[in-house]
């Protein structure tokens, strides 16, 4: 008798939950099984945003002590905070099983991008499980919109280009170690969640919470948002923190640095997502829930759109020129003037405005100032001791009502002949 493929995969899922990691004798963990490896499923990926130093790092092999004494089943159970309202994910699974095209997207920082394990990231492994278990061949597509060193504010600014233009059916969101707990950051995160939920295909949105070696995570605040909207939530923090405290697992069983999971860590997160799917199968399909108008922290930035040199022409370029900038935001404007200091200027009708600039640890980069209606509002410096040619977003203004403003960006005194790059603007109308 031939056993159907999906029953074999179900058995494999159980085996993975029970055996991934190391044996009680500390033997090396097994390589991820074939069902979790990238195969012939069609893949749609955003452009890689790893820095040269990151992309050259070797892909670590599994350590010999991963989850050495930890109870893997208990970890999986703790990782699942909630399956949330099951309607959207159940609907997507039904579509995938019927052969319809389904797109699974991942939005987050460097952990989602796959730092430390680019080819074995939790995103790629969990996508492959979904494609193999629920897909019918090549009908499940993959979008990785992870971007190193960026918070949910930047995720919201770029969400159309990197996620929504792909019309995703499922979106995993991971920003718990990139975000801050201030009101503006939490409003940006909640605005992002709402924007995703309200988008064209009404995707299933799943929140993933990670942590750093020191225990930092914005999980508590993000969990409040997730509960408010009835979303599935998966917590790496809940899964491993008690094991770390009990000494049944060490941080090095999960990560080679202070933040990013290594290959073992990525596989562990993928197993948590697989556990969510397994639990979900035993749940009934809920009624469709309406997105509440009420918020936890706010939705002021929900209507954010990105303006760059490809989509927008200012009234005046001043001493700035459109040119290729960085991979993450390739169409911006740069000042390289040999003299003069004419303003980059435009009018905008908006309630909020963000500017995205390039930062690097480089004294040849200059400083600039943003003026709103002729008044200096924001000082910017492209030279940052902790910069690494990364994008960073700064709030220019935030009003309670939509108003028309005249915006100018000009080089600071002494920086007229230095380089400075504007990567994009985030506008809320």
C-alpha cells in the first residue's frame, strides 16, 4: 500500500518536534530534514540586503549541544502564545491544498533576513514546510522582506514595495529585538499590523517574538497588540528563557552572538512555527473577525507611503542629485557638491513625515538640517560611530491633522562639500 505523502510529512513533523537538537549524550544534532530544505518550490525573494561583511560569514554547522537537556516538547508548547482567530490561516491552507497560488511573506530585521544562517533561515525552513505539507507542487511562493538593523517604522515605510506588492496571503512579522518601547515605535508597529491586515488579500498575520542574550524584547507590548487583534503569536522568548535560567540550555545552543540565532536557533524557530501549524489543524475554523476601530497604542501611521527618486520628483533638487544609493534603498538622492548649498525642497500635504537617510562610521559624510515651513526642525548626521552603511528613519513632523507644508533639506554649516544621502521619505496623508 502506498502511504500518502502528507501522512508521511505529518509523521515527520512529530519526529522533528521530538528530536531536533541533540541527544541526551550530547551527540551532534541531525541536519534539517529534507521536508524543511529548499526544493523545487518557486521562490520570490526581495533583493538581499546583507552587508558585505555579513554575506561573507560562513554558515555555521549545528553545534554539538543544542537543547542538550531541554524538554523540546515543553519548549514548543510554551512557544505558542495563541493560535488567534483561525479564520484567515485556515482559509489560506484550504487555498494551498486546492492548488491555488499562495504567497507566504516574512517581514522583519536581520533575524528574518537570515543573518548567521542565510540558507537555513527560520523563514526559508518554515516556508518550505508549508509548501511541502499544504502545497500541491509549485503553487506556494516565498517572499523574504527581512532587512538588517531596521525597526518596524522602516518596515512600514517600505511595506508596499517589499511585501504588499507581492499580494501575500500570509505575513510573519518579527521586530521584537529591533523596536523600542516608546509610544512612537509602538504606534508604528500597530500601524504596520493594521496595514497588513487591511491590505488587498486580507492576509493571515502571525507575530513572532525573539529576544537578545540580555533578555531584551518588546514582546510584552507587542503581545498586547496581537491579543487586541486576535492574531497568532509565537514566542522564542517564552520557549527558551526558562531553559536558559534553569541551565538546561545555554545561549550558545541558540546563537553565536548576542542577538542572532545560528543554524540550530533558526531550525528551533522553524519548529515553533511548524508546531503552530500542527496545533492549528486541531482547531475549528473561526468566523471571520472584523478589524476593530479601537487601537492599543494608535494607528497614526497606518497610511504610510514611501517616496523615493523613482516615484517622486521634488520641486528643487538643490545640490542633491538622484543616484544609486544602497541596496536596501537603491534610488535616492545624494549631495556631492563642490560648492553652494541650495536646498532640496518640495511641498507635501500630510499628517506625518519621516526621512530615511544613510548612516556610516565615516567622517567624510556630512550633516544636514530639515526645515519645515522655513523653520529648522531636525538635525541629521550621516556620520554615526555605530553606522554600517545602513538606512535609518527619523520623524520630521507629526500633526493631528493633515496640513500642507514646505520641506527643505540642506547641508549643515561646514558640510557643504561632504557627502550626504537621502534614501526616501515616508509620508502619511
